[in-house]
């Protein structure tokens, strides 16, 4: 975790950890093999990113690839891989995604270990994305993560309500809550 989180902090770009790692922090521990991060990357922070993730230590896509992903309106994405350990971070660019725009100002700083605090997406965002991925044919881990987050941390259902409607996830949310 620290391989990526400390360097992301150093870029100055707004970011938030999401996916399985966020589900672990808000719910029950389980194993995951990568780190999912939403990153608001501009030209300045792109340069900082390339500096703090040196190619001698990490696989980093060529800058032209990162620029091309930045130019995408939504769903821009690239990976960083630590050579020595093989640990991978999947970076999802915030772009113009309205859910990212809603969640980034609501991100939270949580303690990962005695030595490390990380910035994490709000639990409502994590639940909404997991609902979305599950609907799209995702893993059976998603409902388990959702229930774990709901039971351990809780979610602000009033804050989620407009997104559940907008993303057409209300029925699926009710089904998973009833499990």
C-alpha cells in the first residue's frame, strides 16, 4: 500500500482509494491483489506522477498513453506495477464522471497501519460502484463487500438515493440489503 499511497500523496493530485481495499477498510478483511485508485490528474500532477513513480522501480505507461487516457471524457485508465513485488495499482482517471466529481470532495483519510494513513473513497461511492460492477456481471464478492460495508461502517442512504435512481441500481440495492 505504501508503495503507491505515499507517492500519490506527493503528486498533489486529488485521489481516493476504492475497490477491494476500500471495502476492506470499511468492512471485513479479505485478500486483494491490486490497488484501485480514482485520480484527478491534470498536466502538472501528471509530471509529478512520472517523477514519483520512476521507471527504474515501476512499470509506468509512456507519457503519450497517459495523455491519451486523460483526454478521454470518462473511463480513462492505466496501471502502475512495482517491478520488485509485482504489486499493481489500477488508476482510474476522474475525468468528467459525475460520480467521481461527487465522491472526491467526500473522500476520507483512514489509518491503514500504525505508519500509514490513506485517502479512501466514501463508503457510499464504494457501494454504488460495487453495485454497478455486480450488475454488469461482476464477481460474487461484490454483494459480500456491500453487506460488510453496510454492517461494519454503514452508509448514508439519503446521500445514495439520487445516485441509486440515476444509475438504476435501487432494486439491486434493496435485494442485496435483504440478503
